[in-house]
């Protein structure tokens, strides 16, 4: 059957063909003919009948299987609610309250919703003014269409087109990090949130207009003002991730889940005004010689004690430390499985367990890296890097980080000039979005006298080399710094951005564990070269090192390990110092 056409006012130039049923299209027309004002209409008018509703402590979750919604599940359970998964459209209609954490790409989400008859049920449910909370893509799908790989039709409940952030003026896209909201008065679930940062990770957004103003409950500024949340009656949706926004985000979820309950734990007074610089705690994880998984930390990547026994340094248990850093105010926690290059991570079940346990109690983004590549095990079973990444995502990771394999992919791309589409980087970012893929670079400083001495991009160094060299290039390595490759950090960063990386974790082997500060020359070189966010890593020793890297470079985040593990500099002190220096951070 043919779908009803878009009313001309909302018809984008070339919409991809709808795969929806005509009933869905009728729902869309209903909304449009009502100028998208939410009117109550009996769900009985629709063919799909409601199943029986769950109890008061039950939340219905619409997980259409396109990605990781584990953190949303964890947050709901943490707040004391049970979860009922949507299996059929009837489950949507039978929900007491429905959470829709959209993940993946707009087009594939709409395709699944249409195919399963869930688009119609969703429209009916929302038209009925029933308690609804959409998250991220779960907000975008409410709009008429999206430009993401499209235009592609959405549910058409809210007027407007979802478009990509404009990176042409130097804006870093994806928009990743903690940003401030401008909250409309009386926005209910967002009360108290106005002065706080919440966590965003997205490349597409909807813009407020006269047509959708009656829906907009908050906006956020990044390049321009975009819609951070919508709300009308019992229907809400947020572009940010409440399940990843610490206590503030949990408060938003709690207000949605129990609107009448008294919020005992009010967030502290905040002063958020823009995108904050992030402070990230990193845990290098590996098995020690007894086979226990421990957090270790190297000096220039050497993680063994300088003793006769030469044992692997043990700085604590991964799950405990991650929990502690969350409580201390870390904006993100990264796990690097540093022996992943030789030990297959899916055989390394303890690492997956670490992620599972951590994500139950840590409500900020978790990144995991190490060993993401294609692999054939001893029995000849082949695992694609996508399978490895999927297992990490399923276990609670929000982002995965690729080291060695990204170097090989970039080398190949620079050699052939062709994007094969087959590298782990390309495959994973295609399925999970580039905001979910970090490339971790492990460069080593190579001093030279003149930029002409090498074919790679070099930079003038602040401190000359041992023989008075004024320049350096940064050689990429693989396998935990064990092997140098014929590619510079600059060339790698540019190539992986083109191949689909959403963020760069920029280590420096020379500075790692030295406590003498970040390699400012390197961070500046790379953060000026790419338009995706760059995380400065390696060398933090004092709070001043953090302000220095943010003042002198375009880094979006700074990561440290040793000083946090050895409790030399607490995360709170770093943040207080940055605030004092006028650098916005999440408190
Ligand atoms: O190549 O995809 O299997 O990924 C391996 C990952 O493990 C890479 O991200 C690589 O950086 C990391 N890795 C491998 N070997 C080591 C090692 O230390 N022997 N750790 C290692 C890298 C560097 C930082 C560190 C900062 C901050 N660790 O992440 O945490 O330098 O430390 P600091 O604040 O104490 O100076 P693949």
C-alpha cells in the first residue's frame, strides 16, 4: 500500500521511500493536521490493542536491538524499578510508562520501528498523552525527518527537520561532552537541572522554531541553539543522556519515573554556562603474573616494577577504582586492556565482567579499548572486530577505543587513497555511529633538525632535543609501543577522522608516567589538525598541567592515570583549580 504523502509545508526535497504501513502514515497525518499540538485521542481507534499494564514499579523499555542500552537499564534498576521489554506493539500500548533510548542511525531505527509495527503504536501511545521519555535518537525520531543519510522520515509528531551540526566554521563534531541547558520554566522533569551540565554525544540535532516552540522545554548552545529537550503533558524527550549525566541525570530520570515523589537528593547549586572541558580517569588493565586482572601503570609504557621479581605493578582493582573516580567527579572513565594486542579480548571474560559490574554503578560514559581487531582463535573460529566491539558495548561500554588496528587502517588508506569500508574503524562507526569510536594514538617523539628531514608533519618543539634539534615528528606505534610504524601522529589523526573516528585519545610514550606535564607541542599539532574532539593524555603531574593543556591547545578533555591511582592529586582538586583559572568544568 502506498503511504500518504507529506503535507507540502513539511515535505523535504527527496525523502527516502517510506517502508511504513499506511496506518503509521495516518498517525503522521493526524499530528500534522493538528499542527503537531498534542491532542488526546483514544488508542482504541487504532488496530493495535493494548496488552495488560505492568505494576507501578515496572518501566517498559523499547530496545529495538540496535545498540547498547545497558546503561539505561542499569540506571532504571538503580532507581528501584523493574524493566519490561517491548516485544510487540501491544507492549507499547500496555505500558504504564515507556522509555525509548534510541540508538544507532535514524534510518535504521525508523525501518525497524515501521517493520515491527511499532511506529504506529508509538504514535498512538504518545497521542494518548501517556508517560513517555525518549532519549537521544528517541527525541530525534519524534520529528518529521532527519538529514542523517537521508532525508529520512521520522514519526512526524513534532514539526522540524533533524540536521547535522555545521562543522564548517571549526565546530568540533560530534558534540561530545558535558554542556549547559537553558531550561524553560515549569519543565517538570528538568527542574533543578538548569545550572548543571548534562552529557551529550551526537552529530545531529533539531533547531527550535515557531512551529515547534510549544514543545521545546530546554535548549543548549553548541554552534547554534538546538533543542536539548521537549515536553508536553506526560510526553518528554531529551537529546542528552540522563543515564550518563551522573546525579543530575539520575534526578531527571527519577522525576520522570515518579513525578509525584519528593526528590530528596537535590543536585547541588551549579554554574554551567557552556561546554565543559572534561577530566578523564584512565585505568590501564591487564592480568598480573598470578592471573588477576589489575589496574597497572607504566613509565613510558613499561608496567613492571624495577625489582628483582620484575612483577606487574598493581595499583588496585578495576571496578573499585572506577567507582571511586565516578564518586570523585570524573567526567568519564576509560579502561584500556593493554595486553589486548596479544590476548583475545573475548577470551578475556574478566574484562567484560569488569565492564558489566562498573556500568551498574557508574553513570558517566565508559570507554574501553584493547584488542579490537579481527581474530581467528585456536579452533579456527573467526571473530570480526565488529563482534568484539559489540561484546564490549553489550557489556556496558559507551565508546570503544581502537589502537593498533587503526594504524594499519590509516596506513592502507593513505597508501591506496581508497576507503575499503572493511577496517574495524569503518565497520564499527558505520554500525554504532562515529561518536562511539575513539582512536587511541601511541606516538613517540622523534627529534629532527628541520621539517624537510622527514616526509611526516613535524612541529617546532618548545624544548630542543638532546642534540639541540628544534623540531620533532611523532612516530605512531602499535602493540603497546613495541613497534614503530611508518606514519606520523598528524597523518594518522587526519586519516582516522576521514575513516570515521569520532574522537582521538592522544597519548605520548615519552611523557607517560613522567608527571612533567602533557606534550603541549603534540597536543596542539593534533587538536589544530582535526575537527573531532581530542583527549590529551600522558604526563599529568599537577593541577597546573591541566590548565596549561586547556589554555595552550584546543584539547576537549585531559586524561590522567598515575596521579589519580597514587592519590597524589584528587580529581576534585583538578576541577577546583580549573574553575579558579576560569576554565569551565562540570562540578
Ligand atoms: O592496540 O587496539 O590493542 O589497544 C591497546 C591500548 O592499550 C592502546 O590504547 C594503548 O594506548 C594501550 N596500551 C598498550 N600498552 C600500554 C602500556 O602502558 N604498556 N597503555 C598501554 C597506554 C597510556 C595512557 C595512560 C596515559 C596517562 N596507556 O592511556 O593512561 O599515558 O598516564 P599518566 O597520567 O600516568 O601519565 P590496541
